[in-house]
């Protein structure tokens, strides 16, 4: 195996080392290694683009450096010097693996729809959870074999001091659980705007309930290309259950479970 890297790769390794030590480490220290929002990611990725170290593994057609597996390894190593380094250069899991897979086997439509925004880092990633324990009525409904869903309406909105807030985009995230009385397993599915995002099978009730209420981490729901720099936005999440008409009372009867998180868009 030839480990004599090209001049361009050696320069990228050095730039990544300098960027992580001069920029990323300070951000990591300010958050004590645990980030609670997306603002730091946007700031770091903008700084990485400016420093020329963003997307070492990404194809050049999407603005990356297009390194192969051998050449990207020492760059990833330098990025990994900080807990936040891989995310800063857009090489953190699961995004890096998804980009690699889409780049290798994705068709033209999939590359444009899914790979391009992932590779550019121009998605608004949304995380949320519903702090609610299942009632005995909900358990009974699930164990009866009914398909039980929690439907989350997620809105990206622009704040306005002088006029009504404006909805930029909306997505519907649906988490569904159906208990199979033959296998004694919970079949789970998540869709985004009706398209299947993930499906699985689980044996534990706690895991199935977590699927309905809390397994929503860093969902790439919106594109940031239409957002205005330094403008105030917020993500609003509303939830309700289906089925609604049953012989028991659900804890939520309409979109009355609402949460929101504000952020300032920076590039």
C-alpha cells in the first residue's frame, strides 16, 4: 500500500491540524465537550469551509476534496483530535457513512435529493423528544395489535417582531408501533412526509415506547439555503396520536403538545 500522500493531501492534513487546534478546541472547551444546540455546528462548519478543510471525503462536485479511503484517513485522524472535530469538517457519524453510501450506490435523483445537502452541510438538523410515560390504556391499545402512531408536525418558522411569524417549511414525522401477538415483537416504523425513513423490530416495550417518543436525533428535515444570515428562526413541534377515536382517553386529544426551540442562522 502506497502511503506517500499527494502534496494536496499533505497540505490538507496540515490545515486540518491547525484548524482543529486553533479553532475547534476553543469551542469544545466553551461547551465543556457537550453541545446542547445546533448553533455551534453551523459556526464550526462555516469556519471549516473558510479554512478549506470542509468535506475531505466529499466528491468535488459537491464542494469537497474527493479523497479516497487511504488519503482521508490521516485527515480524519487530525479532525478526531477534538470531540467536535469530525462534525466540524462534516465527517461525523452517521453523516459520513451515509454520504459514502449515497456516493457509491445512489442514483442521480438520490444524489441530488439526499447526498447534495448532506455533503454541503446545509441541512437544519432537528432533535426532539416527548417526555411522557405510557398509560395503562396506551399499553393495552398497543398490546391489542393495533397500529399506534405519534404524529409530529415540525415547522421551521421565521420570527417577526412587527408582523406574524412566517412558516418557511413543514414536515410530518410519524412514529408507529404495532405489536405482533404471534412473534411477541414490536414492529416499528418511522416516516417523514409519508416516506419510510427507518423500520425495525424490537422485543422490549420500553424500546418501543422510546421509538414513539424520544428517538428523534439530528433528523435532516430542512434545507438552510433559503435562510437569511443572522436572522431569528425557531422550530416548532406539535404532536398528536392515532387512532383518536377509541374506548379510552388518550393523554393528548389534538395538537396541544407543543414545543419550540429558537436559533439564529449563521453561515
